[in-house]
C-alpha cells in the first residue's frame, strides 16, 4: 500500500485530521531540506508537499513565485531536490508529495521523472498545470510506479467534470478552498458543502488548500475535510527568516507546531 | 498532401501533437465558456456582420496589397543573378493603431460582450497588443487593465502613455525577467481570481486551447484579403509568402487561408537576435524543442530542466520564448518552413525599406523583410513573393536610432 494511503487510513482509524505543509524545495537550501523535513514531522506534519521551483509558476501567488525564483537563482534543480529528498527519506515516516509543473516533467520525460521521484522516496505527485483532460499518461505512469496522483478541484468545478476528476485521483483529492492563486486569506474558507459533494461520489480523503493561513483556518476546514494544506503562510515565514538572517528551518518548525494546534481544536 | 491541414485543432485543442490546455483547474471552466461562446458566435451571422463592420469602418480594412518596386530592384541588385522575384507588401501597418493586433482584439472584445463580461485584461510586451486591446475596449465601452513587464514599460514608454490615454490601467510587473512572459504569468494569475467577471484577451496564437484557434481565425482576414487581392491583380496565386513569427499571430493569419494552396511556399521568420546560443535569440522553432509553456505544448526555449530560457531580440514583439502550437504543427508536417534573421539583418532591412519604399516598418516586420529581400534574389524573376508588413515602425524609432548609432 502506498504510504499516502496508509497515512490517511491510520488517521481515519484514530479519528485524526492531518496537517500538510507546503515548502518551496531548496529554500533556504538543499542541505537544509532533510533536517527541515524531520523537524516538520516532529512538529505535527503528516505529509509534506515539496514545490519544485519553476520559472513560470502561473498558479502561484507572489510569495511562492518569489521563493521559487530565488531557489532557481541559487541553482536548485529537480535532480538536486531528488538527492536531498533521498537523503532524508530513511529518517522519515511522513508522506512526500512532489508539486511540479508539466514543463519540468515534460522536459525530463514522464517516465524518467517518475522513476527518479520514486527512487528518491517521493510518494505522490501533484502537477497543477495538467488538468484531467491532459493527465491520462501521467495517471497511468504514476499508477504503474505506485505513486499517487492528485488532481485539483476548483470552486468552479462541477457536475460530470467533478466526478471525472475525483475518479482520476489516487491518494487524496485536493479541494481548492477558493478561486485564484496560492496565497493567504484573512477569513476562514467555507468548504463544508463542497466536501459533502465530493464525499457523495468518492471515498478518497479530501485535503483542502489555498488561503489557509492560521490554526483557526485549519480548525475550520478540518471540521469537514480530512487534511489542511498550508503553503504561502509558511513560505512567507521561511523567506522572512532568510531575509532577516534567522534560522529558517527553526522558524518553519515553530510555525508548523503552531498550525498543528488547529488540528486538536477540531477534534 | 492527402488530407487537409486546415482541419485543426481537434476537440481537445490539439494541432497534431501540439496545443492542448495545460492550465490550473481554476481556468478550465473559463476556457470552456470561451470555447462555447466562440462556437455560438461563429454560427451566428450577426456576429460575423458586426465583426466585419468594425474591421471595415473602424480598422480600415481591407488593407492594401501592392508591389514594392524599389525594394524589388534592391533585392535584384543584391542578388548574384542580378534578378529577383517581385516583392509585394500586405500593409497591416495601415490598420488602425498601426498593426494587425487590432483584428484580434476587436473580435475578442465582441466575444467579451457576448459572455456578459465587463472587464478585460491583457498582457503586452512592446505595448502593441496592449494598445490594440485598450483601443477595442474604449470603442466598445469595456474596462481594461494591461499587464506589462517593468523592463518593457521603461523601453516602450510611449505605448504606456497611449494605453493610459485610451483609459486603460497599466499594471507594471516586477517578477521574473520583467518582460512579456512575466506579464503573461501575471495576466493568467489575475484571470484565475476574476474569471467570472473578466475576459483575458490573449494577444497571439499561443496559450491554452481555444486561444490559438480563436486568434488565428480573427487574424485570418489578413490572408483571405491577400489571396483575393493577389488573384484579382494577377489571376494566380503568389509563389512564396513571408511573415515574421514571435508568438506567430500575423503569420498564422496570413498563412492559414493559403494552407490548402500547396503550391504556395510559406516561410516564417524568427528572431535570430545576436547569435545561436540559448539566451541570445528568440527562435524556438529554429533552435528549440517541444515542451509546455503558458498552457500549450509547442516548440519552446527551455533549459534541460524545463525552466524557461532567457530570450533576446532587438524587436520587443518577437522577444518571447514560445510560439503558437499551429506553427509547430506546420513545421513538423513540412507545410511551412521557418528560418531566422539576426538583429543586424533586421535593422538593415528596417533602414532599406524606409529609404526604398517610404515605409518605416516595425522591427518585427523588418525580420520578414530581411529574409524576403534575400529570398527574392534566389527566386526567378517571373515569380512573386508577398511579405506581411505586420506593423508600422514609429514605436521603434528611438530603439532603432540607438542601435544604428552603435
């Protein structure tokens, strides 16, 4: 059984909800990634999404886009990320999802990207610029390798198309809490009715992201969804720490612990 | 050729292996809505009437097609044989706002109204598409915001003033390389949060389906007119057609009506910049390879990790790392040939056309002219070559003066 499936299954058995932080791969550095992942796991993360830096991340807001731009200036490559993840894997139980653009997967070649991802210890993929219509080859290759492939459900995704997307997902469904690009929000998103719609057609766990920035938001979305994804709020803190000459890894761990507080509040 | 190459894209927006819609889920519903609005409009004679009325009364179409006598003589003088094919110019520089871009922006602004949307966004590099979008929006009473890289804002200040005069808001983009590709990223990001009220008027035959097809169709008035005009003047079809290719909208509009005329040779000219190394040029069809950029699969300039490469051209309108998927399809099927000319060659053609013909061409169009002059000299004297003069060069005089002084 894939690690992602195991993690959700044991959480379901125990009645726990999950925290899924997103980090920009290579920030503050590739060397910092293994200790950061170990620290995130210890502070309450169950699955980590690692964003593969891309020159033109159209689905990302200014915070993540700027972090990716900086990582590329520092020379972070997919191969470098695979190596850093491989180093960390044996010290970790948490699930690792690669969040990566089709431009990168396509240039490396689908087969090679998936083989290298699997060898590095990555458990699943999200390719946010490959919608369901373009994802047949991706889904087949991921299934063959035993990796999960998660597609996104937007607020505008409805009807027959929603069913097709949910059916094409493995591991979990990614429910976007709001329209637009990645970024923080002031008020907690309302997702309960969307979660119920998806539950009516699938048994897959539902992770909710976009605009989730505080423990209160996490408490709110995980009252219905199975997991909360936090990206920009965490990346912003890491970037601020780097800019202030502080320990960015320690800051990521501290904030993750704070976010995890939102999970217990919902139980 | 046994099957028609004009019967593309398919229902998935594919031109052979190229095209498609590699976009975040947030945009899928908007693209479906656009596709449906476009299909409905195409089936409605009233849309066609209204679009054509605007093209005639407001844009000033048809634009002229005429022989460039002194340019032809220049080509003959430069040729080893002392002879050259007759060069004809299709004068898109005479369209309202000074380039072909207005054909597409008016068509899409009409679609915006049909979709019941009031707000338009656009990306722009040199500012020509931004000005054409601001113009169409002013004429039809739509609100307009244009994304432009801060580096381009600096280089093309006059077009920023024009857009603002036309009532558009110009949003400066400071991310990435601060040029066209980054302006495109920002426009797409805006659209992801605003699709319900906003239409994104993409400026070229690039991006996710259905944009490449819609822009090609709206620009096809260029080729349809040129074909009729040339037939009326000579009773036959031209031997060769030459157009510059950045994203490729003027070339697609010119080539498409000739695709089934297999005797007509189609040549696209990319920006060869200052040299063949990655980063020195903007010639994805000549130097790149297939990949995904800005929502479609096409020839692109990327590094070995799939990161978009830096590009360079003296012409801001050609300074883009991707190209329309239909051009990739025409390249791989052999229906069109693609070549490139350098900054220096384009600049030379810019000056020659001004002196020989009394026309200051856009630096983009000067790429097509440079290749046309050389190609005419290799053709027979009784053959005919049509160049799409896609825009006027007033916007480029500062830059050209600076480069010519170097």
